[in-house]
C-alpha cells in the first residue's frame, strides 16, 4: 500500500504531496530520504513510517525538534507504540504533514463556473484596452458636463487618476485573494470585471439622471439608482468570488447578498433619525442636464409666474380643509 505525504499550508490546505511505496518510508531533509523536505528545522533523518496493520508506526529518528501529532483519527490510544491512522496530521519543524493512504476517498469534482471557463477571454489585453478607454471617455464627459466653473484638465486628471487607482487597488486585492486561496491571481480578469461594472454604473446613473430630469422624478435618483447599484455590487462580488475562491454558487450568492443587505441595513439605520423631521427646504429635482437631453417642452418664466396664483390658491384650500 502506497502512502501519500501531503504538505499542508494555512487552513489545512494541501500545498504539495509526495507518493512513496514500501514497508518503510523515511522523511527528512537529507537527500537519501524517500520524502525530502527543505524546512531547516527538520533533521537530516527525521522520522520513519513502518507499515503495520491499521496504519503506519511512527518512529522518531532522534530528531532535534521531535514530532508533534496534531490529529490521529481512529488511532488505538492503548497501543504501546504510536500508530498513525489514515488521515493523521503531524508537525515536524515548522512543516505540517498529512499522512493518507492511496485509497483515501476524495471529494467529488466541482463544476467550473462559467466565468472560470471563460477566464482566458477575461484576461486578454484586447478586452481591457477598450474598456479602459471607454471608461476614460465617460469620466471626462461626466466631469465636463457636471462642472459649474471653467473646466480645467488638471482638475479632471486628478479625479480620474484617483478613480483608476482605486479600481486598480481593488483588482489587486482580489488577485491577492485568488493567489492565496487558489494559487492563481487572474488580475486582468478581476480588473476587467470591475471596469465593466463601473461602466454599467456610470451609464445607468447618467440614464436615470436624464429620465429623472425630464420627469422631475427625484425618487429615481434617491431610490431606484441606489437599489440598482446594490444589485450591481452583488453581481460583481459573486463574479469576483467565482474567480478568486472555490465557493460553490450558493455560497457566493449568500455571501454577496448578505454583504449588500448589511450595507442596506446600515444605510437605513443611519437615516432613520431624520425620518418625520420637518424640512424648510422644498423637495424638487434640482439636477440640470444639457438642453439637448430635454425630451418634453418646458414653460417660460412668465407662464410659471402666472401659474403661481393657482398654486397658492390650492395650498390655501388644502390648509382650510385640514
């Protein structure tokens, strides 16, 4: 029966493994061993595993730092010698090892997420470049149309650089998570996903602003856009989790939606103290868009002033009825 020696990393994740056969298996730093480990705290000839009934007998070869048994399932605690059962975990030096038989069952294969199947497409520079250039165009256009003073390149450049730096740091964070958990960063894939989500957010914000401007519907900005933004955040988080972790679909969605719900609860809680308070400022849609974006016709100042009498009359009747 062959024995598999797994080197464990953080969280018990297998980093690499060795396969050895024979009645006795030696482990150490010396090159004559069946399993050679580079940990400087491991002796040249550290331990020997002898195949016995029910597992492997552990023999410490007078090593300097000894052997620590962390986990030994189904082991006979009454035995006079230490016998490691299938799945036992030990620590020698600073290295954790798992001892398993070659017949040890493994988990069923997990289906790849669609994003993982297309990760090669996401990691292409030819996708990043048009997304990045389109993002720059939208940023410049937004800053220009929203400027209330003389537009200057240097002011816009600093704002664009801060935005792109934030997106870059976010992509680096997810790439680091992927490198740590799955040993693959997929930096460009994460960056492209974040750029795409930011583009969708910018375009949706502009579209909702134009519709709200023409309908004088402030609730579109105050309610619809924030809810859409939260949905977009949940979708982006789920996609990032798919590329950076080994979560199944249900775990990704529960985590993403849970994070969004937490943001929603915190936001509502912070605004509850303002509910019901009198405000001396009238509620109206104050944002202005370019004249070319006005769908319906407006009214002149003279017409607006003439209609004020009817407005005050309606207000007086409403006050009398109450």
